[in-house]
C-alpha cells in the first residue's frame, strides 16, 4: 500500500504516510490510473519528498502554469524558503488561482 492513514497521539488529527517508492511503482505497473499531468506531479512530489529518481526534463515538460507554479513553490519550500510573503491562495509569482 502506498498510503497509510492514522490519527495523531496528541489531538487525534488525521495523518497520512506515503510510501513514495510504492506510489511510483504503482504508476510504472499501471496500477494507479491517472492523467499525464497527475503522473508528472506524483513523480515530482516523490522526488522532492523522498529522493525518488526521475528525469527532471520529462517530469517538467508540458506542465500547465498552475502545476509548474506548485512545483516551483515546493522546490522553494524544500530549499528552506518558507516565508516569501505571498498571500495565501495566489500564485507565488503574481496573479490569482484560476
């Protein structure tokens, strides 16, 4: 299983743990049906979150503006740039979510 759910010990909040290798293996085996952009985003998330290898050029090629912005924001966050002062709900580089 690629995702396991549980509850936090302190406040009982819902939590999830993702096995990124298993998720990508599910994509590769055709057990996880999704659109091409969903496939790209899952592979990018797995790479950022857990170091799962990917071809960065292929993974970024063809992403729409919203997904490309989300990837850029995730990379900035992973690099430690977590408070860039952008209002929540707006694109990190200007403009409103569509």
